[in-house]
C-alpha cells in the first residue's frame, strides 16, 4: 500500500462561493488535490488524465493502486465520450443517466479505445466508472475545471467516509491542497455502483439510488457478493473491510455488553448493560435521515471512545430494503475483519 506524503503545507479551506469554487478549479487544473462535497460524501479530486495527479490521490489516501477510481464529469455527454458505444448495455446506460444524473449513481462500462483517462485511474482495467454528481457547488466546480476528475472518498483508505469538511481535515490536513467546504452532504453514503460491462446489469455497491428504483427502469439486476479480503477489485467500492471506525463493530445487536456504545435506530431498545454512549441515527425511524447521519455518528463515537471508556460499537437492527440496503452494506464492511 502506498504511503502518504509527509505534511508539507496547510490545506486551504475554501468557501463554496464564486471565489472559492474558482480557486478550487484552478488548483485542480494545475494538478492539485482538492476535496469537495457532493450529494454523497466528500471526494478527493484530481485530474483523471494525469498519471502524476492520480498517483498523488493514491498516496494521500494510502489506497492500493489496484483499486480503481470513479471519474466525475460535468455532463453525461462528457462522461459517455470516454465510453465504448458498442458496449451491449450502452443504451441502457444512457437511459439510466438520463433518469438519475446528476445524482448518486456510478456506471461501469467498457472504456473507449481513445479515452483520455489515464490507466492508473482505472487500475489498468479496460472498464471505466463514470458519474455526474449532484450539488450546486460541485456542478459549478466541474464546469469550471472542464476535465474529468477522479475522486474517491476524501479519507484514509479503509476508514470512515467524510460527510463534512471537518472530517476531511481530520485525516488529510497537510496532505492535500484544499478542501471546498460545501457543508454536510445531503445523502451521506456513497453512490450506487452499477456494472454494465456485460449483458446483464450487476449491482456492485448499494448506495444513494436504490436497487428498486434501478430495477424499475432496467429490469432485474444481479447483486454481487462482497469480494474477499485478498481479491483484486474489478470496480470501485469493493473492499471487504471498509468504512471502519477504530472500535470493533457488532451488528444486529439486541443485547448490550458493558462498555459498548449503542448505534440505534427509531425506538429500538436493547437488553443487558446500559449503553456507555447512545447515538440514534433517526429517532423517527427515517432511513434517509439515518444514511445522512451514519458516517458522522461513527466518527462521533470514535472521538468519544476514551472519554466513555468504550470497547465496541453495537449496532441495532436496520431495514434491509431501499436505502437500508446501503446502510447494511456500509456497516457490514465496517464490522468485517481488518486487514493485517
């Protein structure tokens, strides 16, 4: 795994006004690394056409270079210019883009033979993960840059994703050039990743667009199993262990042990010990609110670990359908065994 650069300067914190967006765009055009908020989480952006810049992304995150990146575009036409039009599901991809872009949906398709995206951004694969994100600031930013931007989540690899600018600075201050502060992310979990490289769509990662919404447009979708800890990813967002706080995570908890924080949902009550810390994702049992708060809640518990003598995080049962599928996915991987 590549090691990050030692901190060499203070990361600029830019407001999401006209001047801040233009400054962020200039830094990106010059090969800099800029974190910015989208509707999902904060991304760590750099020119997807520059091998040197892409290498800096991997180094800043400590991300294995075998793990491909999602490329962000200002428009669907710009994104599809990098895609092979002869792909079997190309027209389906166009229909999905028309329905859900800008928005939290990533499509994986065969890349065009003359694609500008550097091979390092795709981990040498012949496929490309493309997305048009939603949000006034990020849409303006991408328009100003005018080039494809590779942008994984703006955090150290394997750790909890950032849904606020302060989360980015907790891990990457001094490692990147700037963060464009657009406030808390609206959705709060990463984009849905849909693989359209074959003849049947495959859900690689549940996210902000639900499986049910996708199937309403394109019919049955296969759901991929999690890759093993030692497999090479064939798409972004496939690591078996990911989104991990420092404390171990225990799922579907209805009984608490001493020292456990309780990450709960709605009016769920657990037996056993009194929670050392209780954090409710949504008192009203609203899955959209729970997704919006998930990563911030995990970070809150982590920061409180020493003060409350926490030993683990117990997570209450959560819904399995709709956006709940994305919550289940993130928490399952947060609870997975950590790589040695």
